[in-house]
C-alpha cells in the first residue's frame, strides 16, 4: 500500500512532501476553531470543487482526455440529490439520495463516455463534445423556472436554483456547518490518497501509457477504450 502512495506516477514524494501534507491538513482541521461558523459552512461548499479538480487531474493530466464535462456530471448529481431528497421525504433518506445521485451521475458519464470513446472521438473534439453537453444541460435547466417544471413535489426553479431539500441527515443530526466541513476534509483526504494509489497501480500505468501512445498500448494487448471509459 505504501509503495502505491509513493509510486513514480505522483509528483509529491518523500518526507518533506508528507510533512507539508500533514501541516496543511492540520491547518485545515484547526480552521473552524478560529473562524466564524457561517464562514466555515460556506467554505465547506467551496471544498466540493476540489473533487472536480482531482477528477480533471486524473482524466486530463494522467489520461490525456481534455474534458469540459465535469460540471455536467456535478449538475446531474446535484439536481438528482435535490429531486430524490425531496421525493424521498428528507431526513435520514438523504443519505440514500446522495448515493443514488452519485450513481446517476456515473451512469450518465458511462453512457456519454461509451458513445464518445467507442465512436473514436478524441483530442480537441473530446473537449468540444463535453463542453456542448454541459451547455445543453445548463441552457435547459436555466429555463425551468415555471411551476410546470417539477418532478413530483420537487420544482427545478431554473436560475433560482432548487430549494426545499434537507441537508444530509444522520439520525436527528444535520450534517451542515462545521460538521459538513469536517466531512468534506475527510472525504478529500480519502479520495486523494485513493487516487494516488490508483495512478501508481497497474491500471494507472495503463492510463498513463494510453496518454503517451494509445496505439503502442493497444499493441501490448490493452483495450485502451475500457481504461478511458473507466
């Protein structure tokens, strides 16, 4: 496991890197102790974008696939959570809504990715198609402000944004404010370390090989399309 964290595919390695990593993590954990609770809650929402950056780093930086569609899948998952949380009644059902909304985004990415990758779309055209798909969703959702645009009791609300869904709930405890902040920090650390292990694994080596020379990777017996879709 430690070899995967320190593998050759990652830029930061050694005692100095991990010392800085722990120092930044300690500062992040201590931030709510000195900041206003309102600012901490807002900062927790900003941290969500780190997942998008990590995904783009993996997809473009390691896989060589320039995607402008990250916000497309974030939007699908976000609206999916809102619709599911409202229709499922809120409360503890929000955890199930979160899992289902992420799965929904994965399915959407799988469908779009399948037709693009097996269709041979690559290079700058990959970025153009993903950008076009993002703009289509944004344009559609922007004109759903009327009361006729709803899924069950959940109104889409257009540019005003959805409202009325409960925050993540465990028992009688709402995960918001400082609690949401610490959950986000924990998830960021877990996802970051998991991605380090992924890029240093056999799968990661194939992903990097595909970026460098997809034809040579195929000649070595790898179906690069499957790794790109993953």
